[in-house]
């Protein structure tokens, strides 16, 4: 009987790990709100000339950043939600399975600028550590991944537009 170690299985932790960038607009929102709050506090503490009541350029910039951050955040959440729904839909409607030895292995260099490529029973797979377009396995050997020439693996995957995306990876002990 073949024993396998589970190396990768698509789930909520993977969604969180590959969705971190969504919080970047929230950071800019926070900065702009603090900028506006500080500006308002300074204005309240100063006795101002009635003729200088117009908004300053800095306040306008902070307002633009504030609203643009909200719009970008909502846009990113919608895109990620669509991607998550699509992946879960594929997961629930059945994946292709394959099992066998890795052949034609081409590792990604630790510096990047390439992809990791291999075949299992003449089915081609390709990924990069730096590609966050899907939730598939993308841990190159140079970054601690387990796929290597002549390793026996079992995969569950789906075919994307231009490549096969691994949603479950098991390696034989």
C-alpha cells in the first residue's frame, strides 16, 4: 500500500496567504484619515483669517487618497471573491487526478525570473513563486518545495487557460 504525505491542499489558509495585498488600500485610507484629522486639529487650534477658509491642496490630496483607497479596496475584494468562488466551484465540481513520477523537471532559480516546470505521465505543469493569479501550489524547489526529478507524487488539478493548476499535492513517503 502506498503511503503519501499531504504537501498542499487548497483551503482558507491559502486564500489568506495569497490575499494579503488587499489590506494595502486600507493602510492608505488610514494614513489619509489621520492626515485629515491632524489638519483639522491644527486648524481648530489656530485663530484663522476669515479669508483663508478655503481647503488647502494637502486636504484635497488626502480626500482623494481616502476615497480612492476605498474604491480600490472594494475592487480588490470583488476580484478576490470572484477568484475564490471560481476555485471552490472547480474544487466542488471535480478535479482531474494524476499520479506518477516527476519527469522533465526544470527548477526555478532562487532569484526567480523563470518558472518551475515538470511533467507527470506527460501532463505538463508550470508555476512560479511570484505568481498570485490563482490559489494553486507554487512553491519552487529553490524556495523549499518538494517537487523534484523522479519523485512520486499524486496531484489533483484543473486546467486553466494556459496551464494546469495544482490544488492538491501529495508526495509518496
